[in-house]
């Protein structure tokens, strides 16, 4: 297959979910820089996600965070219906186990059985929400951990999480997945109950067959080799999905590839290499987990999606037969050159071509700017904020 066809085939198969929370005002623990165009309601978030899909053609799903996106006035069915009016679907369901006051000492790992019961019930509600909305993945991230040595019994907490996950897993329908996300620190700074991929893997294995590991690229120590983790999880059939973002220090939520695009290429390469060995691409939930504080949100999301497509397309170009030969003969320079050859290929004209073939704009960022959507949304949302008495000053449209 020639380069163009390989890229087109890769892009035909590539979809990535955007997060509802990436369209709303978010910030750091020090404060928020607000934007007039930021989504206020779930309707706004879905409209914005619909824009990203309309212009890129590869984001048909939007991830939701249960407490941030659902309320008593809007039924889940209404939310599903609203999504479909924007030609998208509700994707992964994210339970929220970190905002309620009762979670100060943890959620599924909390020493008090009553708090654990509340957390489990919320997860089971989220599983049912997924069933109502025909969504596949429930993605579980625990802020659980301790801040001080001796604060709680680490093994007891592990056992509490294990038994909670098994209980939640039992409620999954046949098509549902329970994705277990790990994070080395923050908000817990002494120990985190799911600190790394090995712990997430162990929890997922014990929970049941439909539990897999979720790799958030921002949740690793600086020198960690993420593609090795990906290769291991693939080999063990335990890779469930990704939360993509980039980072400089920790969980910085920077746009994908803004700091280290080669790392994302190497991750995609491991996936293509696995597919080459097994004759088919593995099923993986690709998701973005970014909250944009400085960049305009929809543009930043489109930029991220375009970067993901570029890096995925580049990774599809690696010549695996040649690479295997170089590896077998110990030709290190040539093996590395096989990766670089693909990475250095300018795939942008072929992606533009793919977009043309799919009646999509060649440059979705420019098309978005020209559409006037941002200005209209900003004017409308600014007015609604004033009516609602939400204080906000902004220099961004
Ligand atoms: C936590 O840092 C995380 O990566 C989890 O996926 C959350 O659901 C998400 O960010 C949003 O806070
Ligand atoms: Mn995440």
C-alpha cells in the first residue's frame, strides 16, 4: 500500500473522544482565567463538541463527568437527545468521587463503610447511566490516598478498593467496560491508592474481565517510559484506553504534542506494531483529558485532534518488516531510523487530502475561525452569564 493509502486507511479507523469539561471554564487551585466563550451548560458543551466533530470528522463522542454535566432538571435521555442534535453521542461516563465533603479521607478506600457505600452507589448509578445512554466505558479515577505516613492502613485501603471494584463490575452489562485510571500523586501526596499502571492492572484483573487499565499520559513521573507501559498492557490484553494530554512537570493538561510529540508517536507506534503482529488493530478508547486555561477552548481542542491525527498517521507509516529485520540483526541505527523515517514524513498534505475526500475543511482551525461560531457563542454566553449573575471578565472572545 502506498503512503497516501496507508494514511487514509489509518485515519478512517481513528476516532478520539473529547471531554465535556474541556469546553467549560476550569482552572488551577490558584484561580481561574475565564473566557466569554466558555460553555456554561451541558447544552453548550455538547454544541461545542459537535463543532469539533463537524470540522474534524473524528470526534463523534463526548466524555461526561457525572456531577458536572447531569442535574435533576435534565434527564439522561434529554442529554442523549441533545447530543444527537449535534451529531454526537455521549461517550465515557466519569463518576465523581472527589468533590463531596465525605470524601476527605477517600472514596472507595475510605475507612468508613458508609462513605464507601455512597461511593459505590454513585459508581453503580454511573454504570446505569452508561446503559441508558448506550455508552461503552465507565472511567474511574480515584483521588484517594493519604498525605501523611501512618494516616491509614495502606493494605486495608487496597482491599477496600478491590472489593468495591468487584461490586461495581458485577453491574456492568455485557458491552460495558470499567476503565481504571492511575495517577502517582495529587491530590494525595504521601500515597495514592492507585499510583501506577501495575496497581491499576492488579485492581482491574481482580475486578473482572471487563475491567482494563486507562493510561492518562499526564499521570507519570518525568522519565517514565509510557510506550513501554502501553506495550506491556497490550501484550497482557489489559489496555482499555487513553486520556491524552501533554505535560512538562506533572498533570499539566497541556495540548497533546505541545511538549513532546515524539512520545505520542512512540505510543501509537507500539499500537501499530501490536496490530501488525496480530493482524488487527486492538480496540482502544482514545480520549482527550485536557482543560484549557489559557488557549481558547474549542480551538485548543481542534488543535489537539489534528495533532493526534498527524501523529497517528505518522505512526501508521513505520515499515514493520524492515524494522523487525533491523532488530533481529541488532542494527540499532537502522532500527531507529525506521521510526524516524515515519516520524519525519510530512503527512499534512495527505491528511488534507483525506479531509477533502470526506468533505471536511483542509484546516479545521482556520475553518473554525472563519465560521463565526466563537464570536456568536461568546456574545450569547456573556449575556447569559450577566443574566445569571455570574461574574466574569475576559479578554478572549
Ligand atoms: C484526574 O487528574 C483526571 O485525569 C481524571 O481523569 C479526572 O476524571 C479528570 O482528570 C478531570 O478532572
Ligand atoms: Mn484523566
